[in-house]
C-alpha cells in the first residue's frame, strides 16, 4: 500500500467520524494551548522580573567604584570598600580587555548646590555618563526623556530630587520643563577660607529611576567634567580626594548572568570594589524555576490527558474498522501498512490540534500580558512587557502534540496491525 493510499484512508476515516475526530483534536488543542500559554507567560515573566531588579538596565550590570575592595566583597551583592583607588582610562582598558565583558561605561559625579524655582536649596550631585549607551545603564525613565548626549542645558532628575521637593513619583511629570540653578562650589583661599560657585541654568527634561550612582541630576559627561575642573581649580583638594580620580565609577556589563561573578573576580584582582545583584538574582531565579516547573507540569498533564483521548479514540476505531482491516489484509496489505494508517491518522489529529491550540495559547498569553501590564501601571508599579512570544515555544507546542499523539497511538496501532485477517473479516 502506497503513502497516497494511506493518506486517502486517513482522510476518509477522519471525515467518516468527523465529530469524534473534532472532539479528539479539540482535546489536543486544549492541552497544547494551555502548555504554550503557561510556558510563554512564565518565560516572559521571568525575564521581566529579573530585569526589574536592575531598574530597567541589563541584569548583568556591575557597578565599580573608585575604591579598594574589602577581602570579603565577593561574598556580598553590596559595595564593600576600604579607601580610594583612582579609576582612569588605563583601568577602563584593562576591564574592557576581559573576554566576559560586553561594555564599560564610565561615570563621573560632582557636588552642586541646587536652587529650585520656588527658592528651595539643597546640595546634590551631578551624575555624568555617556548618554549614548543608555541600553547598558541601569536607568528606568519615569517621565519625559533623557538629555541629549551633547546638551549642556538639559538634565534628567532622579527620584531623590522628587523627594527633596516632596513630590510623589506618580506626579513625576509635574517637574518637566522647570528650570533649576546649579552651582558648583570651589574653595577659595585668601584672608579667610571661602567658596565661590560656577552657576548654570538647566531645564528638566526627564525623570528617571537609576542605579548608576548616588545623585540627583543625570547629565552628559562633558557637563560633569566642566564642573569638576572648576571645583578643583587646577589643584587637588585634600578634603575631596575623590575629585582627583578621573572617574567616580564604572558600569560594567558582563556577557551573561553566568559570567557576572567571573567579571567581579577579575575586577577584584585589579583592586577595585564592585557591587552586583548576583546573589539576589540567583535566589529569585531558583524561586522562578519552581514556578516554571509547576506551570509546565500543569500543561504537560493537560497534554497527557489529550493523548489518552487519542488512544481511547483509536481503540474504539479498531473495533469499528475490523472488517476494513480484514479486507485490506485480504487484498495484500501488510501489518506495517495498517500500522502506518493508524499512526498517520493520530499524527494528523495531533498536528492539527497542536497548531490550533498553540495559536490559541499565543492569544491567551497576549491577552493575559495586556491585562497584567494594565494592572501594574494602575498600581504605579511601572509597565512590563509580558506579551513577547517565542517562536520556539509555539513550534515546541505543535511538535509536542504530534509526538504525544504518536506515542498514544502506538499501542492501538500495533493491536490493529497484528489483527489476523480471518478474525478481522469475521468481525470477531
């Protein structure tokens, strides 16, 4: 019996019992749909949960301080330092040389006196960095935008600035467009000791949550460089030794989560203190994996139930098609021809059910993602993307349905294939 004959038999069998075949395919669709939806939501949720730990930046970001490390710093996620260790371009080049490092972004801070439009004054810090590498920085926009990379009159304020003004983060957009006076102090010696300030007026164009450095104003690196040059006045200040370091810190992005600790070890060997949420992320990952296993188990159980329905359908079909099997064998069909007939029928039902179920699962995952995202935004927790669908998951759902269908059909198909022709024709 040729493959063409087999396909004809399968088509006739499915059409003859269309309602039963549809119900069986629906069972497979429900199982595969549930599995695809659960796995999709679980995987995207895991990614977003871990990303939120780094406040919008890469989860493999490591903060490096211009300080020497304590001996036990690698046992902790927090910064453990002991004394200043200057950071310069030579140190940056050495860190970039690591094969596990994707990028290194220098950070520079400078103290300023800030005067808001209502006259409120406080001392804060400028945070200068390369704003062309925002994707490599742990920064989450809350309102507005980041300053232009070369602008000297724009700033993005951090959440700490809102705290100074007693503004709730949910009303962050109210500070957009205001102008702030920033004065960089410099010690002046003469008859007595006094200070002079270099003043600039900047416009707030954005509000961000950030973990780049402690400070209130995000600006391009050039702005902070000018402020530090003025503060030093060409001479080192013994009261502010960190100003003599070319960079206050670095944001180093490792190539993967598995390499974060290796990069921290290399930086520790260079003599710099680091911090990274590697232990926190590892703990979160363990809990998320438990949730993934539970959700995946639920989907697999659903698929197994669907596979059992296929097995039950084919067992029933054997009794209904005994005469057909007998006639086929009487005219020369071999056992493997009958086996192929039943297996192919199960495969067609499994694939069709898997395709329908996987597409439905994608739709359910998209809908759940939109609902959850809307809820998080309403609660002021910030939106996260839970709707990204992996094509591998969809293909896996279809292939899994097909494989389980074949496995479920194996025993019934073997029974049908080994049925003696005389008994089959007699209908015994």
